[in-house]
C-alpha cells in the first residue's frame, strides 16, 4: 500500500490494484486483472496476483507473483 | 449614354482596345450587363442591384460541390424552424388581428360572439400541424447537431492522440539529449582535471627556476601555488577514482506524459523476474526502478526504456524490503543485513548504439568488452553487462540477528525492523547503529504503566502467522517513527526518547504497510482493511474495508471528516514535540 496526494493504492492479494481516490471518494481497480471477465476466468484465463505496489506522482508500478512488473497511470 | 446608343457600344469598345474586339470578351461583358460595358452599367443600375448580384452570385464550382447531406429536412425548412418562435408568433398574431379587424368591418358584430366556425378550426388545426412539423424538424436539427458534435469530439480525440504521441516522442528525445548533456558535462570535468594537473606541473617547474621576475603574473602563480598545496590535502584530489566516476545528475526535465493519459491506462509490462516479486520501488516516473524477487536477485531497471540496467549482488538471501531515494538504494534481506547502494556509480549507457555509430573509440571499447549490445536493435533488450553495478555497493549494516523485514530511509537516518523483534536506527554518515528499540519491551512497558489491555502484546491472541512479518512496515520522519507489527498495532515512537508515545489499535491482522504525511496516517493490514487516521489522533477515523468501501465512502461524515483540509492538521514532528 502507498498513497500520494491524490490516491491511496493497495495490493490486496488480488489480480488488481485497488485505487481509492481521496478527493472524490471513488474507488476503482487498476491492473491487468480488470479486463478479464467472469467468463474468461471460468475459461481459465489467469493473470497473476499483485504482490507489491508503489505510487509516485500518479505513476503506478505493481509487482506480481509471476515476476512481472506492470506500469500504469492513475 | 442612353439605350439608343446600345448597338454602337461594341464598335466603340473595339476602337478603345484591340483585345476588346474579341467576341468572347464582348459577350462576357454584355451577358453580365445585358447591353453595356460595366462602367455604363454602373451608371445605369442602382448600387443596390449590383450588391444583390454580388451577394447572390454562386459559382458553378460551388454548385457542383454541394456537400452531401443526409438531413431529412430541407435548408429552407431548417431556416424556418430556426426562426425565433416569438417573432413568428408575433407576426401571426398581427395577421390574425388584422384579419379579425377586416372581418369586423365586413361582417359586423354577429359572428364575433357566435360559435367557432369550421374555417377557424381548420385554420387552427393547420397552425397546430405546422407547429408539429416545425417541432419535428427542430428535433431533427438537434439530433444532427449532436451527431456533428460527436464527430467533432472523435476528431478532437484523434488529434489528442496524435499530440500525445508527439509528446511521447519529445520525451524520448529529451531523455536522449539529457544523457548527451551529462556526457558532455563529464567530459568537461575530465578535461578540467587534466588542465589542473597540467597547471600544477607547470607551476612546480616554474618554482624550480631560480631567476624569478617580479611581475604580477608570477605573483598570481605564486598565490595559486600556495593554494595548490592545500588542494593536495583535499580528499577529492587524492582519490582519483572518486573523481573519475561519472556524475548521475538528477533529471532536469520532469516527464509529464503519464499525466495526460486516462487514469488506469496501461503503460508497459516488464517480465522482470521468474519468481514472486517481494519488493520494488522507483525514484520518479519514467526514472529508475529497483525490484527484488524470491529468485534472490535484485535488478535495476530503466523505466523509460524498460531495460534492465544491472543486478545488485551481495545479499546471500532474498531481499524483503527496499527503498530508492534519489540514487541511493537501501535493501534489507533475509540474511539479516542491510546494504546500501549508490546507483550513480552504475555503468549504464542507454543510448550507446547511437554514440558508437559516430565515435570509433567507443566502438573499440565496446568490442573490447565483448558486448556491442547497442547494435542488436530495440526489439530485444540486451542483457546488462555483468559488472554494470560492480561499483555500486556503499556499505553493509550488520547488527540484526534475524531477517530484516522493513526499512525506511530519510535523509541520513535509516530505520529498520527485523524478525528479532527490534527496530534499529542507523546513522548513514557514520554507518553505525545509533539506537535499538525493543518492541516487546515497549509493549510490556506500555501495559505496565497504562494498565490497559489493548496495549499489551498478546502472542496468544493470534496464532503466529508464518507469512506475516513481525515488523510489517516502518516510516520515519525526523524524530517520529511509525511502525506496524504483526499484532495489528501501529506504534508511534519518538526517536529522541526512544519510547512509544502513542499506539493505534484497530487492525485485527498483521500490519503490512504504513505511510504517513503531515495530516494522515494510513495503514494496511492482512485483515483486508485500510485504516486512515489523522496523524495527530490516537485512533482511526476511517476504515476502508474491501467489502464496505462503497458504503463508507458514501457517508459524508467520513468523507469530510477525513479528507477535507483539517484545521488542526499539524506536522508530524509536532506530535513528538508535545512529548516531554
């Protein structure tokens, strides 16, 4: 988990990073797991679980269990 | 200049100029003015008619190029419909009134009070029908306008995309140019050093010469020679190695590309490790990232190019925590040591291939190294040279007796937490441990002095989770230290007195992350909740539970209680200052 001036982000043992917007109170998901629907998951599509996340100036980096590192904006 | 003179005009024109005799020109002139040359026409036609002709003139080209339109209404209908309602109403009213007056005059008073005639009703119906038509047309107009706007938005989005691409290209160029600047700076430094050495040699030879002329020049030399002896004592000149190393200047320009992308858009994915990533941090957007994984490697990445810059080697077990602060990296490992690295000493040439193309010496060097990786192209990022980070290690901090699970670095102070249930404070200038804080002792003391059940360390309360670290997270700011432990407590320490002055109770699982700024302290735990507290308060004011997020966020009290600018928000050091 980490926060900057705008967001709180946390890796909660899921395939996505939970993003909480401090200014408008909204929360949303970010990461490779967002696009996969339930059907995809049933079919066996798998993205890896996010282990660590860092955020700086709206630039988000997440490290996954598979060893991949994803870079996102938020 | 009357009409009677008309037949004489063509001949008159012919006498005026040879070219005018051509029938085509004459016809052109006369077809426009029917009978007379333009000067004569102007005297005959009124100016208003000329103006009208000029206004209504439509070239054939324009007629051919009438834009295709799929509108269901004609231009005239559209014009009618766009007339202001009030005006047409007014005109209608006027007409009606006049007709009524007319009727009054013709038919007298009898009809006025009588029942509405069929004609009247029909007229009204026609009016209503007309209104309905107009409304339909207006509706149509509105929808076409919306379609137009949609098209425009799509166009603008396209333009935005193009500009965004341009921005990305510019940022790439910027990075390259900055790299060039850095190299030039380094070269200038080297040359200056050489010049200085040369100057020192010259002076030593000049002082050996016995016949000295008393000129201001030699005086100056003398003075500089005097200072030269002091120069020799400076540590920087005695260690050429340190001097030689290239500077790692902080980037002058700030990349802004990511700020213009939609939130949540993907920038890139790096297949960084083959095993679970245990820690990562980066210095700035598109800067340098350091990752550590269970495969026992620590890698340094260039986030701009997405290339591995090298490995940080030295730890004998996997790294559990790390932090990047400018060019200093601190890593804490399961081998109970903390290592500090200086990334500015890394040998990394992101744009080597471009230099090697123009510079023969650089190409030779590359061949000597057996690398030449720049020429392999961009599609396959080359492996980093094995010795890229060989000069990076600064020093090792060894005092913990068990796994280092958390650390935080700020300024010259580093704080680390370990599975040996202690926190240690390090002075990075001296490279020594300054203070050791025993968490168990603090917990025991808190329970004995305050006699409160909550503050007590309860090993039986929750079975020791093998996955949870005893010290889950740390953050230090000046003399304030926040530390989250496996018992779900967050303790705020004063590093000057070495005591806990506040404890936050609330998490039901091990605390895994802690971060605070001047207003908020945010903690995350394995109990799947994130808790927010005012830094000044000793209790949590907001709980962000996974399942309860939406409910809590909706509650206005939470929102304004926490995230509105807080009047009494004081800086973190204030807390410790209030402590004796």
